[in-house]
C-alpha cells in the first residue's frame, strides 16, 4: 500500500489511527515513511539518507538509529507513535537536500530514498526515469549556482567536506531531524500567520 499526500492540518490522531487500522486490516508488516530535510549538502553528490525506528529489533535489522527525541513533532512522529502503540513495526527514512536549492523538487533525494527503501525491502525498483531526472536536476542547479560566485564557492566547500568524509557521511541523527522538522513547522506557521495578517 502506498499513501501520498500533504500533512493534515487537523485531527492528526484520527488520521494516524485510520492509517494504522488500514495497515492492520491489509496485513502490512512494516510501515515506512519517506521525507526530506534541508541540510548543508552539495547538489553534486548523492543525497545522504538517514533513518530511524522505535523498535530496537527493527533498528538492528535495518541498520537504522533509535529515536530518543522527546518534544514537539509533526504527523510523522504521531503516525510512528500510533504504530508503536499497536505493535506495527515502522521506520522513517529522510534524504538530505541542499538548502540553497530548496525551492526546486529534488529527484536526487527521491532517487536516494527509493534506493534505500529497495534495500530495506530486499527488492528492486526501475529507477531509470529518476536517474535521468536526477542528472537534469544537477545540471540545472549547477548552472544556477555558477551564476553567483559566493554560492559557487560555498558549494565547492560542501563538496570538499563531503569528499573528505568518504563513506562516513555527515548525516543528521533522528533527534536532529525531529528538531529540524519542529523548526520548519514553526517557521511555516509564522509565515502563514504573517500572510494572513497582511491580507486583513
């Protein structure tokens, strides 16, 4: 089962319970959420992916991190908590995308998430279209970056840092992801309130 949609504004608990009830009715063995976050990563390298799960056994099996975050959360946290309460295993995967290209959709992040998801599920996906879109994305962002010397220098620094790390990617922890999501939601709400007040 695949569910795609925007984050609900109201009745998160009801939304989560309906998703979990459907998962149990269909005999779903693992719920996986996919998302992206803004980070200091270059667009010219594969998007780093991090993941977390609440079940220690699942964490070990999938090579993920245990989330110890406590505090405000978004629908992803509520959904995973609902899964935990009824013993439905769940995991969360996040791709890091360059903050300087945040207005453009990132096929590179989608590609990285699909590759990681395929690994988790022990299957393969046809990713040829995403690979082509990822190449086009890199070319377009590179052209935009080249037009600004300061941004180009910054991206070069990110590339050097990423290359120096090699296989040890500087990927944020689950706690960092949750804090970043909380910050994003607060800023989003502040912008929305500001826009509403300007309309009045």
